[in-house]
């Protein structure tokens, strides 16, 4: 087996461990680094190996097929593009020990910060810091000012300046370690703050790709991996299991075969649109055209559509899988819970459909931070 397959095999053995402790530990995150996950969005000038977005997204999908939580944590390897607007000197310091920097953030709720001569004094509590247990650098959200055109800022801190409160009692994506962050009166230099989606200072192709959109895609593709795991499980189990009443095995039932076929077609169709949009946007950058508002709308729409379709696929399989799924230890139950999470993220909500439609009609997007 290759290195990627070795890591996936270990993940399959440890995913229940991660679920029980509610986070992916640093030792496993360190094993993702040689795969290029955490240098995929690091600027080449700082030793990174920036990947075309579709290539990175396919890696996250493969990981998510084994475990959605690990895929979700790994997906944040894309979010170093957020930091492309930091001064180059700051970025040089951030990557001084190497390109494989693990980033975690909890931007909301935005907490007040007191301006100082050199930056801001930061205090507060933030939620949903996925992957924070293994992070090398942590981000929290503070208010914007005139210099940020009123847009909220992210303030970067060292992990030792942050208290992690392990409040994460959920069913779906339980292993993501999306804990709360608490900061008590820490001064952050202005050069260590950024505007999410701000203009990058790195002149490399990946930094022309819309940062917030890339984050949305990275979370959405996790749902595709989970849905693939469900379909693989349903095909395998359906081929060999008979009902407890003596009824024909699932694969001998027309409604089961039809449901799986419909689910397969739906998932593959949504994936095709998702990756087609990513490839077209990337080619536009390579051709010197950038990413137009219309292309960005396709990226956002295809990401929201994929997350929703994946959840619907999982629900469809669940509905035809017989009485076994009512038991709490049935394998599908965890996969169903994981599949429901991505579509609930603000980046992938139903509002994205209206916003994309508005752009297609020549109107402004109807949600903030659409690109």
C-alpha cells in the first residue's frame, strides 16, 4: 500500500477512538502532514506545495469516506488561504519552522477587542473551533474597524494563549473536537490580524481563488465522502443479509435496488457539478481571467447542492434498510448523523441557492461573504 492508504487504514482502526474522545489527536494529524494536507495552501515562497483546489478536495473526500470527522479536521488545511492577506513578514514568521502549519479557528460569536498602540487586547469565548486540539496557530473573531471596512477581523494566537473548553456534546461529526476557545486579556499585534476574504498579498495562483468559497467547498466535500461510505455499506450489506422474518435479502427487493441506484446517480451527478465548477474556476485563473462572480456563484451553489444531496442520499438509504437501523449501534446511524452536519453550516445553507440565483440574474448576492 502507498502512504495515503496506510494512513487511511490506521484511520479505520482508530475512528471509534476519535469519536469517543471527541477529537482527532495531534499524533494522527502529524501523519496527515506527509500527505501534503497542511502545505496544500501554504505559499510556495514559504516552502508550500499549493494544490489545485479539486486535487485537495479529492483528498479530503477520500479521508471522509473512512471517517467524516477526520475529513472535516483535515479540510482546514485549505484555510491557510485566509491568511494570505497578512503582511509577508508575518507570514514568514508563521512558516519559519516549516510549511506544515495546522490552523484552527473560531470566529463567532465576534467578541469585543480593545484597541492598543500595537494592536488589540482580546478577551472572550468562541465556539466551533474544529481541530483546535492539534493546532499550531489559533484564530478568534474580533470586530472590524475603518481599516477593515467594518468587516470582522481574525486575530491569530499561539495555542498556549488559549484555553480549550471541551464542550462538544453532539452526534454528528463528534470526533472533530469543535470545542470552545477562551482568551483572557491577550494582546495581539495588528500585523497578526486579518480580514476574512481580504485582499491577499501573495502573488500565486491559489491566492486568486476566492478564500471563503474554498472553505465552503472543503466542508461540503466531507459530505460526499460520508455518502460514499453509506452507499458502499448498503451495497455490501444488501448483497448478503436476509431479514429476520425470513423475507428475501435486501438485494433481492426491487425497491432496495432502485433506491440505491437513484442514490448513486444523485451523488455522482452532484459530485460532477461540484468538481466541474472547481476545475473551470481554476482554469480561469491559469488562463489569466480570474474567477468571475458568475463562476464563484457556481462554486458556492455546487458546494451547497452537494452537501444537501449527500444528506438526502444517506436518508434515502436509511429509509430502505430495514428494521436493523433502529438500533443505536447500527453503523448507518453514525454515518447519517455525520452527513447531516455539513448542510447545516452557514456556508452551505439554503440561503446559498438564493444568493447564487441572484448573481445569475445579474443582481448582487443576497448573503454577505459570498466570495
